[in-house]
C-alpha cells in the first residue's frame, strides 16, 4: 500500500532538512517506511532515492550541488 500523503510529506521535509548531525535518524525513518512497501511500489522507489540522497549528506556533501553526487 502506498504511503499516505501526510507521511510522505513529513518524510520529504525531514530528508530535505537533513544534515550530518541527524542524517542517521532521518535515514532510519525513511528505511522503516520503505520496509512496509512492495518493491514495485513507486513510493518504494522514491524512498530508495531519498536514502541515496541521505548517503550523500552523510558523506558531508550537498545533494544537487555541482560535483557532489553519490
């Protein structure tokens, strides 16, 4: 079952505001939400992308900045 709009919005906000001090906590929340989804669900793919973005943040880089890619 896809994520509810409010839950998706809350997670998106946390991902966009993630920094090195809270990236592990945010990644855990995203991973927990993703665990309840089927792999062919579009929200599963979206959350996988967010987890990849959070790995970039964890590495001390900024997502979307030139040269700062995973």
